[in-house]
C-alpha cells in the first residue's frame, strides 16, 4: 500500500512518528527489498527547488523524513489558505506548530540512528563519511555499547573511489548503511551505489549525525529542538554557520510564501 505523502517545495515527505519509521526499517530488513531513506531539512528543500535533477532523486526515495522544524512549519502553513498574515502568524507561534502540523513529529537522522541502535543492536551496520577522527570514535563508542558495527570509513564521494568503497561495504556484509557526506552529495552517492550493494537493505543519508553521536558537536537542548529554536543555539555556538541558518530561517520561509502554491496532500 502506498504511503501518504506531504509535498513541501517539490519534496515529498512521509508523516510518520519515530516508532513508525523504525517499523518500516524493520520490514525492509526482513523482506529483502532495498530501502533508500532521505532526511530533508529546509536547506535540502532549497537545493531541490533550484535543482530539478536533485528534486527528482529525492522523489525516488522510499522513505523521506522531516529533519527540520521548518518542514513542520511549512506543512502547517500550507495546510491552510496561504496569505501574508497567516504566514507571519505561523512563524511567530512555533509552539502551536508542534501541536497542529500535519507531521506528527520531527524525525531527525540523529534521532533515528539512536533509536535504531537501541532497538536493533545486532543488525550489521556500516558507517560511511565524516572525518577519520569522528568515524573511528563513533565506531568505537557504538561497538563498546553492543552495536554491531561491521565497518566504517571516512572516505569521500568521488566517483574514482566508489568501486573500492562498494567492495569494502559488500565484504563487510552490512545490512544497514548510514552515509554522512552532507546533502546533496550523500543522497547522490546512495542513488548511484545502492543498486550495486546487494547485502545492504537500508541506506540513509544522515548529514552531521555522526558528529553529534560521537560528541564532537553539541546538540541543542531538547526544549529548543521541540520549540523551533535550535537555529538560535547553533548560531550562538557556531556563528560561522550564519549563512546556512539564514537560508533555513529566512530564505526558506520566504520561498514558501512567494511560491503561492498549495502543494499539500
């Protein structure tokens, strides 16, 4: 049965809870079918809006999760009659967005990885991407906690290295592949290589999740993540990310407003 989707800025999303996502991953691991999972946030939506080829790639994913409070906000705004007054009202009431957005909750790559390891610690996992330091540190930490990490590689997404990386992943017998090259590189890498990775049943692009899980980057307090203020936390501790924060908190809402297109349900 085809799952319901909500389209935001050309990107389809599946309105699922974290537990429902884990159930989908579990089914994929047991039915022998490969599942490509993406975790778009407002920045990724902006890339898709100006890059039709990337937008088409995101549409091929079997699972698309709202990894960004701005996506929940856009779902809420587009669910009603678009207007400047309503746009401003929804932006200024993030607390209400959590309660009335058509998405039941924000589902981040970091949260899904943590929940997956807790629920399925024996599944064979390969970690690809991030720096060598982070890759090794995270692999060691997860193994110590009982997670079945069968391989890890910092690597990069260059075409010349793809055959060697594919061979390493295949030889590891990995069932699950988490890729942390950053968007849109990680999504393009998975789309090109997943058909050649016969042992891999689930592949997910997860951006900076390795850094968070390894403790190399600090996450915003839970109350800030739930209230749509994570951008403020990031701005304070990582001011160099101001351009990315501006895109997510200003450019993305503006693009949603001027699109004047109700592309929901």
